C-alpha cells in the first residue's frame, strides 16, 4: 500500500487483533507476542480497552502474574478514522510506540497501531 493511498489509520493499523483479558497470565501474553511477532497486546474486557502490555513488560516477571496487575493504563486510544499525522503526534506527545484503535465514541477495540506501522508506510 503506498503512502498516497492511506487516508486514515484504519488503512494502516494491524486489524487482526490479538487481545487478552486482565486475568490472563504474563506467560500467556509472552507466548502470544513471541509467536505473532508483535510487541504489544491490548488488555480488553467486555470489548473495552483497559490497558496494554508490551513484550518489554514481560521481561523479568513472574509467569503467573495477572496482566491486569502490570498493564500500562489507562490506554491511549485513537479512533479508526483519525489521520496518520494525528496518530504520530499522539505517539510523540505520550512517549509511546503503540496506540489502541477504537471505533466511534466507544472504547470498542478494532485494531492496534504501532510506530513500526508508521515507518513501514514511509518506506513503501
């Protein structure tokens, strides 16, 4: 996909979303992240984003720790219709590499956007 054909982050985000609940274990998150090649996974309950766990968060943790205890939150959310420049500014101003993408005014999670997604757009 060329940069000219991207109109909003819905065109760029990872849509095959992996998500876990707050009561799931750190070991499960680590396994899913390693197998998928992703670096972050949203923590979701009842289709609502609660926070995020990154691969770095998994380092040095007890494998049985519940994700709800160690997740970063509240989550930084962005609407699927937001512009790419808006997403880049949110990442920069919040010092994060991942945004949870939601649909409409709800917190229903529809995808994940990473700084790697933004960089890939620039080099294609």
